[in-house]
C-alpha cells in the first residue's frame, strides 16, 4: 500500500487504519509512487518520538514531506528553517524565534482580541458559517501578517491567497490553482522585501534583511515558511475546535465554569485535531527503530496524527478530554524541529476557546465535515455550522 496516497485520508476510516497500525507497532514500507523511491512509515508514539529525538540519526535537509528523499531533495534544503540542520538551523531559529515566541504575546494581544471578537460578531450576524473557509484561516493569517510585517491594506489579499494556496489537492477555491496562489504569495513577498530593504521596520522581514547573512532569496523562502507554518496547521485546529464543541457539547460548559481548564483544553485541541499529519526524515546512518532496521539514505515518515491517538499514552484517544493530563502529544513535533510557532498557536486557540465559551451555548453541524484530500495536513475542506448564542 502506498501510504502517501491522499485518497486514504478523505474519510474518518483513517482513524481505524491508524489504530490498527499503532496497536501492532507497525513499520510499513511503501513502494515508489507518491514518493520517488519509497519510504518507511512509523505510527506509535514511541517510534515517532524516537525518530524525532535530537540524537536520532536523521536529517530534514532533503525535505520534510512525502515526495522528497536523498535522491530527489527539496531545493530549499539547508536554507529554509524547516529543512535545515546544525549551525544554520540554529542561526535561523535565533533570528525567527523571537517573533514567534510567547514574549510577543503582549504585543499581539490587541490584534488577537480584535480578530476574535470580529469573528464572533460576524458569525452572530450570518447565522450559518462554514468555519473551514471563513473562520479557520482568518485568525492565524492575521497574526502571521502582523509578525512578518504585512501592511493592513494588503492583509485581506494575502489571507485570500493563503486560502487558495492551502486548500488541499481538491481545493474548493476555484478562482485559481494552489500553484498559482503560491506563486502570487512569493511575488508579494518579493515586493515586500524590496520595500523593507529601502524602509526597514521592526518586523521579521526587516530583521532577516538587516542581519546580513541571508540573501533576498533566503529571506523570501523563510518568510514563506513562516506563513505556511503559521497558517496551514493552526487554521485546522481552530476549525476543529468548532467540531469538538459539536461532538462533545459538555466542553463549552466545562470551560465556562472553570476557565483554568483553558490551557489543558488548548493542548487537547492540538492533539485531537492533529493537523500536521506527517513529517519525513532521511536516515544519515544505519539505524534500528522498534526492531526495524533502516538503512542510511532511506526516507522515514512519522505519522504524528496516528501517534497522537496512541491509546497507550492517551486513554480513550478518540474522546476529547479538556482536563487531559499528562498530554505528551506530538502536534507540534518534537526535538530540534519542534514548531517555533507553537506559542502563538496556543495563544490564538486559547483566546478563541475563551471567547466561545463565554458567548456560545452550542454548535450544530449543518452537514458532515468534508476533509481535505491531503497526506500532509489533516484538515477540513468544509465545516458548515449554526451557532446557538447565549
């Protein structure tokens, strides 16, 4: 079976498949197809954690998703944060990290509160809202635009482009293909970089440019990395929060009655939605994981979404428990490539959960969720809801 086939992940049957693989500690080799030379798959929390361990002999420099390997590497390898290692990876983390850390939370708080309140007010006015299209993308895009330094006047356009670019292989955004949208985003960043080179500010683009170690192309691909990382996963956790409130209606009352549950609930949203479906690494030497020998140069995929429903670590893994502790989910990865934007994702989710718990009585689905056709992102193509407000 080619586990890179995106058709495997368009229904909730994927959970049954993953449950079987996790329970059996499966290690599966997929022959060439979605990947040029095949790849190994790991599913259990223990195996995926071992692969992502800081001391594990794996590299991300050839690429971090199915389709890349040592013989067909990602062209951004060794230059872009998510596909770099060693000293350069540390350099990029030091430059980019402060813009995505919890230290930025006070500066972003007013933007965050304004966006969440506007989302709620718009939903109240509309009656029925497809949150996958109209809510999920908006909050993370607004925060990422603030971090990167996108002017307010340009943000609606960039948010629209991210919708087109990240809509999955069967995108419902039919005005343009995802490839065209990605090209438009890169062209926009090129123009923004030219402007910041002339008129620097205190934003991420200006910081990367003035450092002196990055070319304009390096700045472009790393800003694109931040945009994708900040949008493509958090948007589906935000959408998934509405799905959770519908599937587990007691959660809204629990958060309203005990706001101290918000932080643990945020972690559980990330675990339960698990938008980053997989990460890929390439072995830098012969290694054995969970009894499976992996040869130097072979690609290995860790299925984060499967590991996050490993019943050995997460009792009742398919249930949402707002008070789940401990919660050692891998929703933000692990090791040196732990998601730099995790802190921002957490504060975005926390503010949304807080506001909804105060304002909403219940969430009703107008139709079943439609899932993206993707092997990389466990995301919603459509989730139309009707809210009952307090």
